[in-house]
C-alpha cells in the first residue's frame, strides 16, 4: 500500500510526548511545529485560550504506510495526554529527496 501523511494536532504540552511516540512506533522522521490557531471551536481549549481566542497547538507530521495508521493512532490514544488530539490522513501522490 502507498504511504500517507498522518497529521496530528495537539496541545502544546503534549507535542514532544506524541512526537516521540510516533518516532518509536513508526521508525520514520517526525516533524513537530508550533501553531497558533485562531479558532471558533474551543471545546479543547484551556481557560486562558478561551479568553484570548488563540489556541497553542502543535502539528505533528509523519509519513507511514496506510495500513499502519490505525495502530499508530491507537498508540497515541493510549498516552497519558493533557488534552484531546485531532488528526487526519492525506494520501501522498508523490515525494522524494533532492540531493
């Protein structure tokens, strides 16, 4: 099966924990970046985030075989996290490495 891009969005406090778990579970490179979300859905927000209207989040990307997604999501679900995690999968049409 082809590789897909799994992207997870989590609270800032959970970013390193989830990225480390993904690296261990997949053996692949994991990309972690800070994001500020100007949102309308504050169901996952802390009190401070609700006041400012800005959510402090981390976006985590990893490419992996499509058949691995369920087990990787399960590994993240079992973690002792501070907040909920949102995720989506995107098919990869092409990719590579330029020297």
